C-alpha cells in the first residue's frame, strides 16, 4: 500500500506539471511502471478533468515490445472508435489478403468474336477495387480497341456481385454526404459524382460528371434540379435508373462544386464506360446490371495497386469506402457468407478474437463511420502490440504532430507519434504508436465520446451540429496531453 501511494503521488506531481504546460521543461526522474488495469494516477485524472469533456473517456497504453500495460482508464470499456477502426481493418486485410494482393477489374466477352465484332455480350466485371477511377476505365476502353474489338452486337452488362450491395455506409448520415456512398462489387471515383454549378443569365447551369485530372465525362444516371427554396439544401430520390437530386437555389451563390454520393455504383460505372468506349469508336447498348458471376473470354484486365499501397492511402485520407471494400473482400476470402456490412464486421470481430484473444471489439462496419461500433482501448492496444512484432502497420500510419503549450504544432518534437485519428460529431479517437525520447516504444488507444448527446442530433443537422467542433478540439488537446505524459514518463 505504501509503494502504491508513493508512486501515485509521484505521478500526480508529474501530471500537475504537464497540466501547467511545462511537460517538456522538467523531465521525470523515474520511468512509468506497469500498474493494475483500471488504476488511474491522479496526474492523468487531472488531465481528463481539465479537458472539460461531457461524456466518457477511456484509454490504455502499453510497452509495444513486451505488451506490459503501463496505464489505463476504463480500458475495458467499449466506445465508438470512429476512424481509428481503419487501423484494425488494415490489420485484418493484411493478414487475410496479404500486402501484395491486387484487385482486378475486367472486360469479358460472352460470345464469339469475328473480324473485331463481338457477337455476344460485353461484360464489365467489378472485382472490388476501391480505387478504380475514370482514368482506369479510359485505359480499359482504349485497350478494348487495341485487342481488336470494333463492334459489340450483344448487350453491355456490368457485374457488381463480387461484394454485397450497400445503399449507404451509415444510413444515419444525411443523404448528400459524399463520405457515406453506396457500395457494391464495382466502385468508381469512390462512388462519388462531381456536381458543379454556375450562375447564368437565365438561372443556374449545372453539370454532373465523373471527372479526374485527365477526363470529365458527363453522367446521365444522376440528375440535379435547382428549386426555389432555402432549406433543405439537398433532397434525394431514387428511381429505377437514376439518382435524382434537387438543390436549394438559396444555397448556391454565384457558383461552386462538391462531390455527392452515388447510390447506383454499377449504373454509374457502366454509364461512364459507355462514354469512354464511344470515344474509341465502340458503341455500346444500354447498361444492364447482373449479379450472376460471368463466364467467357477475358479481353482486358486492370489491376489495382498492391493492397499495402491502398491501405496507406486509406489511413492517410481516412476513406470510408476503401475500408469497407477491403474489409468485405477479406471477409469473403475467409469464406464468410456476408450480405451486409454488419455481417462482414462480425467476421472481422471473430478474426480479432481468434487472432488476439480479445473480446472487446464489436464493430458494425469496417470504417468506423457507424456510431454503433464499440472497441475497448485495451483490446486495440493488444492488437497494436501484436502488429508491432510483424512491423506491417506502423509504416502505413500517418505522423501525428504534437503541440506546445500555446497550441502551436512542433514539427521536431522529441516524442514521435504514428497514429490513426478518428472523428465523428462528439466522438474522437486516436490509436497507434509512440516513440519516446530514449527510443522506447509504446502502443496506445484513446477514445472519448458523448454518445447520449450525439443521439439527440436530428439527421438533417449531423453534418455540422452546434458544439461539435469545440468538443472535438478539447478531445484532441486531451490526446496530446496524455501522449506527452506517456512519452516523457517512458523516456525518462
């Protein structure tokens, strides 16, 4: 009892110095030692109190080499991880599919070819590539001409059955948010369409296209109508072959652009490919969607970048659709019968339990966009410690920069952090690795959430609800303060 009390008094004094903004001025004279889960030194407690956050805080930190837990506060409590979940999804995909795995998108002929004429169907076969874009389809259209196809007399089909169809990653998000698009076995431009408007003499000129740096094909399967109103800014209605949008005239100003989600990915990809094929002299019929696995002759194949590269981009830019597609691909590779994101996430949860021996990971998706997911920080730390041994994750994580007492970012800070951030309204997370000034390495996870308040926000206001920015800023300050505390203690 005496040893525990003296240690807590020491750590409490250190915590007070961190709170005053001088964590780097006076290095501790003793390293942080392992303690019982749930025991909270008053130094960390003061940091939590100073943050002034409504809701809950949970964290865990451990020696990245030995796995010995150094400090935890409600480490076994599951909270929404937000996009920190993508670090777990990356581990899942790397373990199941392998770093060199490549997704393939193909053009197949279902019928004989005579003198460049395909007397049968042409099928665009989606293979779950989350990075497929207009440039890639343009290359496939050009390659189709190069292999000698000049005419297609059968139907033009798009196969999207490689993955289940999902209308929206998180149906609780407003319809117009581009980071919650539909998912299927084929994706184009992250399943987003580019909406642009300019004020003209007779109203607004609007366009919907699938632009990249090189191409800008117009899209017919999405329509936009400007209506005389102020709110709501956007409305969405589905029809059999179109995504139909309206936008409020009062919100447009003189001009602008934004990306809107696509709800019919196979029609979108087929629409764009027809245009690109036509520029190569190949006229295709109306797009037909099939979920029946095609057979026939492979004419053209486009391969994605290696999975490791895809995951690096996913973790850097936090692309939700990439996380969902690679996660579902991994679940299918494990032989799971998945019909939804929840099915696939449940398979990842089983994998995490089998691989790391943890039971506090209960994801409902692979991106963390859904706030019903729960992850215990101590269990994520267990996974990170295991990942440290294989060395596959940390090089893919983005550098997280610490700040000085005035909130200014310090690029040459003596504590190095590589981590995945996660942000939803009134939910914030951070998880990854710390290298202390002496070179020792820690694995950590910090989750904060005001789930009760988040649940009161109407769906229409969830893009930028009042108070969310300031709450999330306080969460980030707490994260940085805890990391400084751990880094300096471990590095003393």
